[in-house]
C-alpha cells in the first residue's frame, strides 16, 4: 500500500553541501518556482502553437486543453506533432541557460554535461494506463550513478492532472530488475514490498524536480476531463562520466521517420548548441 508524503522543499539559497547531502539521502531535490513564469510561458505558448488543433489554451482556465481524441506517445497524432516540438531551438536552448547549468553544477559539485536528448511531455486525459510506470533512468538511459534528471513544470499541475512522484530513498538499492508493461517507456522496475514512501506535491509553474539516476519515479494518470499536462526534462552528469550513445539522439528519433538532428537544426538561428557533444570524452 502506497504511503504518500509531500515533497521535502529545497531552496537554492541553502548551503550547497546541505542540498547535495539531501539529494543523496532522499534521491531527489524539489525547488519551488526556480524557473521564471516568463520562461515557462514562452515555451508553453510555442508548444501550443504547434499542437493546434489537437491542444489549445482554454480562454477561461488558461490551461492547455484537449480538443478531440486523446493521444499518448507513439500514437499517430503524437508522431505528427512531436517532430515540430523537437525542432524548437528555444526548447533545447532552455537547458543550457546559466541558471539551469548552475543548478546542475550544484548537484554534481563540478562541471556538467547536459544530455543532447531533450524531452517534452504531453499527457492528455482519457488515456488511463498509458502514463509512465515506475522506472529508473539508470536502466532506461544506461546511466551511471552520477547522472540525474531535471524536470520542469510548464504549468500549475494538480493531482487530477497526473503528477510526477518519486519513491524516496529508492536509489540506495541499486539498479532493479524490470518487466514489460503498457505505458510510456514500456517497462516497469521492481518495487520491493517494504517500499511505500512515495513523495509528491501539487506543482506550480516553474517548479523543478531533480532526481538521481537510480531513484524510482513515475507519473500519475491524468484523470481530468480535458486538461493536458505539459512539462520538459533532460538528463545531465558530471563532465567526463560515461554517456551511452542512445542519449545522443533526438527523443523518439529511433522510431519517428526523419526525426534527426539535421531536420531539427534546419531552421535554427544559432549553431551554438548544435552537435555540441561530438567531442565529449566518454561515449559508449
């Protein structure tokens, strides 16, 4: 039986060694409104421009709203809109901003490598059972213990919309066996009988969640009638740590025809963040 507790809230102004100790004790850090509203709104608005006519902003609630049939990753609508989202320069550039890099550096205590794979999450209602099951990035990304995920809420996210939750201290028990299931990613890791301490809270726009590569995390189902939950995330590690080759490809590039870096970069204004990983010293 799951026991759910509120996230332990951290503040970037706390002593950084204390924050690192908390990260290694709990397996995550949760920072309220670390990303500014304007940054979130810019990306959210750009996403919604590309998601029309399937998702629009409701005039009254201002929330992303589903129009028509629901869809999830690998559905035809997803495959239609996702290459457009992946091609947004501002989406990829977001994770290279100084305040985001500095947050990553605070975790690693050193220089960081931002994974090229950047992920946008579009969780529509009425797709119960297709949400992301419990898993570890250490398995999904073939990543070592110094890798972590950074996830950003682009909007306010309440319980009915389907929040991201983490199994506190689960990173301390190694990389777990997995089995195939329905849902994003297609696998679920083992949850041991004595593990019940899940942490989650309602998110505000701009909240940031950072989680250890071995920290078990999952998404709750979106149980709203028509509200779409949207967020962005990527992975990072201390510079020089081993990075597996699949993390150098666009998200879903392995299965969507012509979703590759050449297509993504076609209309970018700058070359600064194009192929920046080519000289990375430890790829496998």
